[in-house]
C-alpha cells in the first residue's frame, strides 16, 4: 500500500541480527525522532485454565528519518527468527529514549504481550514502559473535537476507520504490515492541522492524564486493559501539542517542530570538542574517567571490562544537578543519551558527551574513538564490573579465596580442583576467577575493540 502523493513505501524484513536489514534498523532508530509501533499476535482461544498471554510474532517499527520531510522506513521484525535476547537491549533503549516520540494504537496491550514474549525467552525483566508515548486515538479525538465540536462520549474506532477518515485510504487485513507507517501519517496530518489553524494552549484539549505512570505490574492488575490509554509521560512530550509559537517570519509552527529543531541543534553541539578534564594540559592525571547516567548504565560495565574508570550515579534517580556535581567533583566526563543535559554544558565545559549509538558494543567503540582511548589486552577485565574498583595486585590461591569469601561469597565446589587464580576487588571485596566465563569475556572484548588486528 502506498499512501496518496508520497514515495513508494519502503518495508524491510528483519529476520537476523547479522543481516544488512538489522544494521539499517539500528541506524534508523538512531536517526529517528518519531517512530510508529505495532505488534502482531494470534489470540489464544479456548483457554479455561490459568490465563497466558499470546506470543508476539511480528513487531512493526516505522521510523520517520527527517522531521522536515515525509521520508520514513518501515521495518518488520520477525520475532520467530531473531534471537530475542540479542535485540532486547536495543528495543528497551528505544522504548524509553526521551529523544524519540513513540506512536501507537492501543499499544498498552501489545506491550504486555511483547514483554511476556521476551520473558519467555529469558529476558527478565521484559518491558514495563514506553515513554514519551502518544496513542493515535488521542490525536484523532483531538482533531474530531476541533473540527466538529463534539462533546458527547467518544466512539471507539478501529485504526482502519481512523485511517479512512483522516488519510482517505482503506487498510485491508492483508495490509496490516503498514499499520505502524499509518501512525506516522496520521501524526503528520495532525501537525499540519495545528500549524494551519494556529491552535493555542488556551483552547487545546490536554493529551495527558493521571494514568501516565502505569507500569507493567499496574497494567497486569487492571481489568480494563483495552480501555485505558498510555499517554505521554515527560513534561516536554505531554505539552508539545498544547501550544504553538511564532517563528521569526511570522509563521505559526507547532511546539513539536521547536523541540525537534532544538534537538537537531543539540546533535550538532553534542560532538566532542575537547580537551577532556583528565588532559595533562588542564592539570589532569591523564587517566580517563567517565560518569554514565542511567540511560547508558550498561555502557559503564563495558568500559570497566576494558579497564576504563566508569562510575554510575550516586543515587538511583538522580536529578540533573546531582549528575553535574558528581561529574565536576570527580573530574569525569558525563556520558548520556539525554539531549536535555547538553543544555548544562556551560556549567561544566567539556564534561558532557551525548552517546549516539543504542547498542552497548557500538557505544563502547564510539567512546573509545571519540576520546582516543588506548585499549590493550592487559587492561581487559582489570576493574570490578560491580563497583568499578581495582583488584588487588596479587592473585589469590583457592585456599586464600575461600578464606576471603567467608560470610560474604560462596566459591563453587567445582572450582576447588582446577588450580584457578582468584582476584578480589579492593573496594567491594567481590571475588572473581579466571574460568570459562572470564576467558569468553576477554575474547569478546578483544573482538569488539579489534585488538587482534
């Protein structure tokens, strides 16, 4: 299906993480500021025992690549062919990225089934939230309210009906693979309507509600799972449709466009311009140190695995000021994917960097390249992945390790006769040993960092 007056729809089937289509998907997600989401699954019928959730077979992701045009790419993620643990992190980062507005149609139910599907494949936890998020029905009712002044009860309509009314197209059952793409088109029509009519915050109906903080546990506990709508959580997203502003030439532009424009400016200023605080010319000690906020906490463990000092926030939900203070006092570069933090660059110059990639391996390579870090094989696994501490200089024998672990950590009996070397963190006392897992990890980072080339 091609929508009227637009280029032929590009649909990419992703059935392997080794395929060019998967690489294209990860790149498109990085470039996108708006994506449409839709999951396909077969209902379970005739189940009289303990209820189970349907298994998601296909996940649609429609990525709007350029906010100033209609260019988009639609991806069909084959959930039966792709190993789910290998894409869990990519999807999780996308679902909670503050830089990407997610669009859906009653996606709360899909999210429950999607989370259940991943949990069954060992991805525990699954997914508990999508934010910022906007249900397309909210946009539709907003447009109906404006165009017809309706004050009566809202009529529940299918996505096909909404597409027919808003886009003037018919979507058949055979063409459901275009649902996510249709979400983008409806959203763009709404934006155009806002711009043309110059709606103001005084007469716009708010798009957010008290149901915004519902997580997966709350969702599962609700009986009206199909009736509630997940709405935008973050302040910027929940208000982006409630106001318009005037541009310099007098035209009216929506707040969405303003936010995206600001985001693009931040992308341009997010490139590292150095030097970092550990630079010797600035009085640093020459030893790279980073602070990874909660959005790139997985990157911190990867950096530790290659011997780089990488701390995480002192509190679980730190405010921006706490992150800035910690980065400044410890002379670290703050690594984040939160574009809003870049606004504080004037407070700690050359101490904030926005990570562009979504996957941990790619994030690691990005940081190594950006800051020109020198990584060698001797550094691998030289820091505690749990607390970022250094190990004691001398390895422990099995007997010494058993003694050190008393009342703290259990050494598996199967290790006693293997003549292994043990290492203990000087900060948290965690014990590690050079077993199969250790050697696999070393080889992994040799490959990731291309140390054998």
